């Protein structure tokens, strides 16, 4: 059995859960609820950065962050499934993952402004800078939504999770201006049951 | 000719420059100075996240972030050089890269507290949280510094750049308590001329 350090609202944990399900590995993974803010010694030993997700295999070897875990799971499943081997497809998937994860990171920094700072310490220019990354990222994706492949790749998984996080924490504020991405996410949801199963209520 | 969106103080750009030199690709890359804070339209089109590094190949295809660029450069150089093909070595390199990049990200967030917020908006608990990630990461690495392979892998490159950034922005504050990592970085510097050539004065 593998172990996944897990919290239900993390978009990066969600990537791992969806990848595992797509690869047929979800039954081999025990979910271990972890609050990164608590700083348990075991967790910090597994990942000194104190971030989730962390995957631990049967030999006690740790894998993080989500990108490394997704590549590892793809490798365990034989390779070339959610991470294409063909160079053009592979780098397109990796670029999309980097963009979607970057949108997710910017969303997280917007959330952290409220979580880690009292209102009088907020800095609007910082929040606006993060919002700009999200807006430009989504505008670029709306202009040319990626194809959804039979087995979605790491980029498509990351995009779905970034949009899902925007739904969770920002009340779907992206939807009105991005009709193509709304249709994209509807199609992804219909094709990938684990995306629906890992949905968090706000 | 490839183009690299570049700024001299970025630890993530430095990874790319060192990787390119190790792979013999540095002569094929034109450095294009870019200030991410300026938000040029061309730059934002290449990477909507507004982050450096971005690499653009001869066909106008963009690659980001630094991890994706390193994998792409390794691929261009034939593969299996800075990103091992053997699974155990590959995932160890990817894990080390994720840890070192995570330390670098936490250092950046410490720097950004000063760059993007006036002193009265600083939140010590946030800065301390980032400092904790750096301290735990470096403690774990001091306990077991990675081997330096004949061609350093992406993890070793990332670690050298994270330590170099700590030198640049935090006046080498990590050195006193991490003698093994100091020796490690000395050895890396002696072996990798491009690490010395890309050093920034503080």
C-alpha cells in the first residue's frame, strides 16, 4: 500500500487522486489526512517543505510535489499514459501543467492573504498581481482550450483542478467570462468520474 | 537560435543557464533580459504567469517553468544526461529538485515580503513560516548531502542555485550551521564552471 498525505481542499492533492484513478492505482493508495499548518514531525520528515501532497511508496520512499508524484504514478502504471512519450505531446502537457499549476499557485496566494494576514496587513497590489496571473492564464486558455484526450494528460488534469479550486474558493468567478473553459470542464467532468468524486463543497 | 527570458538574480533562470552549459547548448541560446515586474505584452503572451525563465525555441514554441525547460534541454541533448533514465535515479533527482526549488520559492517569498510590502504591512508569522521551510529543507540536506555525479542532475543543479540564492539575498546566513553543504557547494563550484560564471554580486 502507498500512502498519500492528503487534504480535501488542495488542488494539488486532487491532481494526484485523479491521476491515480485514471491509472487504476487508487485502490493501492491509503489517504492520510494531513493539516500542513500543524507541522507533525513525521510529515515534516517526509517533506521538509511541509506541503501536501506527499506520496510514500511501500519502501518508505517519498515523492513530492504533485508533478513528481504524477510522473511516478505514470511510471508505475507502465509509462506513457498521463505523461505522453512523444516529445511534442509530452512538452505540451508539461507546459499546460506548469501554466495550470501556476494559476493554482496564484489562487492559493490570494487565499493565503486572507488566511495568514489580518485585514489591516493586506496589500492590494500583491493580491492584484496574483489576480493578474490568474486572469491572463485563463484568458490564454479560453482562447485555445486544450483537447481532452482519451486518457487525460497531466496538463488537462492540472487545468481541471485549477478551475475546480477557483470554483471552491472564488465562487466560480471565472465562469461568466470563459464560456469555452466552462464547456471544457463540463466535458472533463463527464469523462472523468474521479474529478466529480473528489469535488469539495465550498 | 533559442531565446531565454532572463534576469541575472533569478535562481530558476540560473538553473537553465547551468543546464544549457552542461549540455553544450549555451551557444544556441540568446539571453533576453526581462523584468517580470514590467509586464511587456510579448512576455505575457509567452508566459501568462509573467514569470521567468521562459525558453522559446526556433519554432516559437514556449517552455516554462524551469523544470520543464531543463527536461526539454535534456531531450534536445539526446536525453538521460541531467535527467537520468533509470527510474530510481530519476525520481531521486526529481525529488531533490522539488525540495531545492521549494527552498528557493520560500526564500523568494521572504524577499517578496520586503519588495512588495511596506514595513508596516509585514507579517512575521508568514516570514517565519517560509524560514521554517528553508531551515528544515537545509537541515535534511545537511544530514545527507547528495552525491555530485559526473554530469550533475537536475536536483543537484537546483540545490546549487538555491544555496547560491541564499548567499545572494541572505548574505550566506546558511553557511555557519551547514558545513557539509558548504563543502558540497565548493565541490559543485569546482566542477561546474557555469555555476561560477552565473554568480551574481549582491
